[in-house]
C-alpha cells in the first residue's frame, strides 16, 4: 500500500514537472520570437531591389517599411496607415486599415475607417512597386462624412528616425535640415530631394507630377510640405485648416530611391528612375525663324489687354502691384511702336507711339 501511494505521488510529481517545463519552454518562445512573426504582413517587391512590408498589427494594417536592396530607408511606421492632425494642439489621430486586397506581387490596396472629432473618415491606400524601377507609388483616397475644422491629413512613410537627413527643394532650401512650405507653390518636380548625412541613401518624396496639386479653384492648392530632421518626419499635409464633406480627396504620391553614394551619381540615378516611373518624354522643339517670331510678337502686342489708350502699356497683368505704366521705359516703348509702324505701315502703331509720347 505504501509503495503504491509513493508511486502515485512520483507520477504526479513527474507530470507536474513536465507541465512546468512546457510552460518554461513556451515562455521562452514568447520572449525570443518577434510578436508579429505569425502576422499576415503584406510583402510587395520588384526586381530593382524595392520591397515594401505593410505590417499586420493587432489593430489592423500599418504602413510598415520600405527597403532598397535590403536597406531599410527609415524606421518602420507601426502607428497606423494614415494620420490626421489637429492644427490647434498638434494631436495625432492614427487610423489602421482593416481590409486588404493583394492584387499582384507588386500591388495591393488597403481600406479602413475611423472616427475623428465626431466625423467618420473612410480611406483607401494603394501601394504599387512597378517593375524595373527603384520607386514606390502610394495613392491616398479619403472622404469625411461631414466638414471637420482644424484637421488636416498628414502623408508620411515614417514616424520616428534612425538616420539624419538633409533636403533640397529649389528655390527654397538647399542642404537643409528643415523645410516648411504651406501651401506648396509651383515647382518643376513637386518632390523633396532628401539624402542621409552619410550619403548612404537618397530619395525623391513627392507628388505625382501629373497631379493637379496647384489648382487654385479646388482643394489641391492646400498641399503643404514639412520636415524637421530628427523631430518631424518628411510629410505632405492636405486640406489646409479643414476637411470638407463634398470633397473626394485623391493624393497620388511617389517615392524614388537610390543608394548610389557619389553625389552626381545619386542625382543622375534618381532622375533616371523618376523619368522611367513617370514615362516622362522631352517634346521636340520647333524653332521659329526671326521673321515668324516677330510676326507673332507684333500680333500679340497689337491685341494685348495691357495697352491703355492714350497712356501706354502696363508692365504686368497678373500682379496688381505691377499693373502700372512705367514712365522710365515709355520713350523706348513709343520708339519701338514707331519702328513697327515703319515696318508694317499699319497706322495703329504710329497712333500708339504719339499717344505714349504725349502722355
């Protein structure tokens, strides 16, 4: 009887010991395996060395990270997919995507919604990694179900820093740690040229050049660009001081990357990939003869609204501060019109010449 009891106790102790060992083993696995190892991350990549990993987080999909030749361009963004900022107190409202549609190895779309200051925002973010080009297209679409004051969308690819950066955007900043242009006015290529301090990576972060980002008659004029190195990630802000219910916001963005170290080579590589990404082609230039060019000029001068009868020509039309007649050039203008009269024998030029001199 005693032996039987002792055997039963020994078996129970062995079972307890096995359970403890299994618990210790599972705890060990929990500590050493990354928390998202079994998450359904979405990976997009091409044969030019570009890879995007959109992270599956507990609350939904976050923007994640972008790589060039296995180099992480900046600390991965895990706070959400899109962010909306309160312009009064700088409070950040992050939203995660809840739905994903992976279209191909290089393209996927993410959708979600959330509530901010009493309004519902529906959004979609599309990622595309085109083949044979070191670039990523990121298209943001969102709508609000009612007007929201003091809120703007912030489009960014990171929220924290692992590297130090400088930027260049002609004609406003060069080799700078800081930029703030809101609204962003016209530039040839609406992208911020950025590069790490050690020149190990460079990029163009900007707007699709085909976008009507500067249209003064609609919301697109309310694009702003910001960067404070180490403090505020490079971002485009959309909406100015409010988001409108009637507007369907569509923001086609793009990131072009290079890991060419040498400065001239870095710029050439970025430009080559930007041209390929946007299918940019230089139009052939037709050069007019001198006589043809003069004929066009005379026709335009004759019909211009800048002519004030009995006075002279205004300097400009668009800028009210320059819509005046500059007396310092009045005699030259009158002389030119008289030369045109001698060339064409059109009496309008003789009349204008004498009207300017009389004035």
